[in-house]
C-alpha cells in the first residue's frame, strides 16, 4: 500500500524532489515534528521573513473562507515567543484572541509556539471539525493549516515553506505538491497565505485510490480506524459523480488535480458536527465511521456538493472572497451563488446525467422548500442573510443550502423559459467563469448588473425582488415554467403512526402532539403530551428515534397490529404506562410543500422541461409511441435518424427509447478498431450533453434490407456533420437488427463502423 501511494505522489503531487532556488527568497519557513506530541499539542517553529517595521503583529485566522463563522484559531495557541537571530527574546503582547504584537520587530528572526488541536480542546469556542485540527500521536494528524500556522501583519503575499518530520510509514494526503520528500520528511511550499489556508493535509498510514476524470487525476484518501470504509470502495462509488460533473461542465473540469480527504471517526468521542470543507484543489471530510454500503449515498451527495465548489466561489466570486480578510468578518452578500447554486448543481447534475430519476430530484427539491419555509424566515433578504451569516443571522445560515438551492432552480427555469430552452443557469455560471475566472473578482454591488448583461432584464428583476428583496418566491409561478406543480398543502392516504407529530422532550423521551391527528391516530388513542416508550416492542428514545421510526415504517403493512407504549399523566395523578394498539390502515395525512410533474403540460412547458432535465424525462410524461414510427422496418430506421438529428438543443429521448426493445444493445468500433458495447440508455448519457451544445445531422446514404418473417437485418450507410468548434464530418455503416413483436417492430441491436481511406464504403451500399 505504501508503494502504491508513493507512485501516486510521484506523478500527482511532486513538482520537484529538492528545494529549488526559490527557497533563498524571503519566506515563512515553518517546521513541525509530528513525532513530538505532548498533551495533544504540537510545537511549531517559524523562521520569519525579514521585517522592516519597528513593531508588527502576528496573526492566527479569526475566520476562513467557506465557513461563515468566527473560528478564532488563535485561542488554541500557547506559549508564543519571539526571538532575535542571537536567541534573545523580544517583547510580545497578546492583543486579542488572534493577535500578538511584537516589539523591536526589525530584529525578529524566529517565532515559536505550541498549538492545541481543536477536536479535543475544552475551550469554550466552536470550530467546525472539518475546518479544525486533530493530533493523534502515532495514528493520524488532521492539519487544516488555518489551525496551525499564522502570518505577519501586511505579509500575506510572502511564500510559505512547511517542513514536517513524520512517523515512519506515514504519508501526506493533500493537493499540495511537495518540493522535498524522503523517509520521514516532507516539505511543501505555498505562494501566499490564501493558498496555505486553502490546502488541508492529513498524515496517516495511507489508504488511497485514484480516479481519472478526463485529464484530471483525483486522489481519494481515507482514514478509517474501524476498517468499515476503504478508499477503493469510496472512489469506485464516486466515479459516476465525477464523470457526471465533467459532462455537466461541458466536458472540462477547471482543475488539473483534486484530492478528497476523508477522516472517519470511530475512536474519538462523537464529533459535534459532521461535514466537509471545500478548497480549490481538495476537500476535507470529518464523518462518523459506519458501514460504507449503508452510508455511501450521503457521502457521495456531500462530495458532489464540495466538488462543485471548484466553479463557485473558488472560480467565480467577489472581492470579499478573492481578497479574503482572515481577521475581520467581511463577507459577500452572494451566498445564493456560492452555496445555493452549488447545492443545486450537485443535485441537478445527477438528474441531468441520469444518475437520479426525475421524481427523486423533485422530491429533494420539495424537501428543501418545505424545510426552508417551515423553519426559516422566508422574508429575510438573502443578500442580508449572506452578509450577516457569521453574525446577526448565523441561526438562519443553514437556509443557504435550502432556499439557496430553490432560488437556483427557479432561476434556471426562468432562464430556460426566456431563452426557449437554449440558455440555462449552467450556461450563465460558465459565462461568469469565463468573464472572471480564478484570478479576477466581481464587485458585490455590480453582480446583478453583470448578470443582466449576459441574460435578460427580467433576470435582474428576479434577483432584485427575490434575492435582494424581502418578497418570498412564488414557487408556483417559476416551477410551472418547467411543467411542475407546486402544492402548498395536500391530503394523501398513508400508513403510519396516525398523523401525530413526534418531538424530542425531556429525559431523552419523544413527546406526542395531536395537532394533525388522523383517523388511525384517533383509533390508537393518542393524546397530546403522551411520551413514547416503545413501538412494537422497540424502545424509542430521542437518541435513536429516527432509526427506529425508519425501521417501523419500512416494515409496516396494512392490517399489521401496531402496539405503542406511552407514559401518560392525567390530572394530578402520577404518570402511568399506557398501551395503545390498533390494526394499521391507510388514513388521511396532510403533507406540505409538494412538487409534482403536471400530467398535461403545454408545448412551451415541455420544451423548458426537456432542456431542464437534460436526457431524462419523468415517466408520467412519456408519450405513447407513435405507431407510424414502428409500423415497418423502413419507418423505424427513418425515425432513428430523425430523432438524433437537429440543431443544438434537447432531443426527444422518449421517442428514441421507444424504438428499442428493452433488452437492446448498441456497439461501435473506435478508430483503433476496438469494439465498445453499451445500452441505449448509456448512449443517451454519453451523447446527450454533446447534442445540447452542438448541432448534429445524420443522413442516410443508402439501405439494404433482408427480412424473414419477424426478423430483419438492415445495412444502412450514413453521413453525419457535427457543428463543433471544428466541424466534424464522417461516414460509415450501421448494421441494425430488428424483430416484430406485439404488432410492431423493435430495434434489437445496432453496430456501426466508420469509413476510413483504407476502408471506404462499397458502392453497393450507397443508394436505395
């Protein structure tokens, strides 16, 4: 395993095997010995760059990008000392949690201090675990660099050199490229403080895997002491997400390397928060260890979100992000773009590329709207929430992932509506990326104007009204543009506990509210204020209720006996255990903020919906097959050519699918004469995004049909033109096998090969 990681580091991280002449330039030269851990503290030594002023401040970050909270990393620093080259101490005054003032600074040569890890510290201060530090001697070191290294006043642009002495067998999982690496030692260099704090490092015995996404090489590194998770499994399950992201971003990722760094906790006390932190070339995950087969879906969605941050804000963002102030809380007002659209992209990409069904995508969006409207202030202007997400409105911050995603969904549909399916939020973010990119910022107050220039005045008005203003979004208006119906309230028939609400209460018990009780709940005999003890013999405490309720619902069938024990207090009597029971039957249940596909959308709604969902359509909207398409062999072949040809934009994939038998296969020969086999669904996944971007016209040049009874074989020569930046023209032959079943013709298989100078199409296959 160590050998495998070394090979990866050789190709992926190492820019040079020795320090070059740049090391002679002024720089911060940090050194840390990971074999010297005392009381969960590391000793940090800094050889300082030259200082030209009589007094200077040394800072640890108060806040770092992407966290939207004040972390105050200086609180974890101990015994900070400043020295001259001769070893004499200099006067140091601690100004506040994150600042130390050093006198006689022109003589400053060295700073030393001890730093405590944030995970184990008993300090009254909140640092998200995914942004913090953990020093487990001999096991693992989580080094989010903001929690270990500081900088000098006015000197954030000076390079940083980080040297680590590490335990035998340990390796560094990071997106940084070492400038030196040898047994027990690594050295990294960052050009600025921004790059330093953008680069987490995890040291441990390696468990790694790599994934190739086009030209981008992706590292997956895992630390899981319980051995319930391994990097190979995680990487394999992220492959489709990464490939889908590449397709969604028009075939190109804006990074040449990336590292997913996963810490799975099963040794330390349960972490207060689980989550991830995004960076330009990596993301770090702090998660509870559990069986990987059970949890991979949630991990994959989280990773998709963090990976999409390479678009915004890490590529497209405002001055507040690009010139981040680590010691004053100065935030941008466009979290709808940075977090909201990123969460939307991570989910939308999966339906757009076929990794999720449309109904799943719609359910996820409905859940975000439901939770947002029930638990957060819908009239709070989103720009105000963004600016004050680490201050006045910090309790409203989670809404950026809920309403922020819903804003993006409505904006996407509105753009597609105004452009008649030709321009989406995807396209807008791409164009913003081209205009600004990694090294250029926009001004917060000018973003809406810039978006208007790229789109429409109506989009500017949407943003001013629903993002910068207090007006709640009329979801029914904007979702209807894509053939989606928004229902604020709906009554359904459902099995369950009778419509009662279950909420955490005292003594780890769950309390019952009968505000929305239904017929089954009344038959059970629930009363307001009952405290749950068990359901069908299984205890239901606050700590395990979600798991037990999910188990109960997954097993419940109509007619099953439901038996619930509760604590009940009546009047002045002591509370008593009471048994409630009844046979399960479907009863009315009110559900709120539901989204459904309209069963009969208009032509305009269908056009927007097709572009919005990419290659995949909701089953409820699939049209009945046109019998004329499959009445004869010739009609079926003609329909095949028609459905894939046209200008840039969506294809009628419903029509395409229904030409093929459910067990149909497709295959083609590559220019290297290798055969590639795939299903019609995989053909859609591979080519759908290309058709959305470029015109594609395929014409039949000739056809030879052989038929016997209910089977037919067709040799059909073709010529196609693809309107790419460099137009592509090609000719070849399709070999199509068809059967007649249930009164219609089905395509069973298609195999094609292209014409080359050495392999021209024979004249007998040109013409009809």
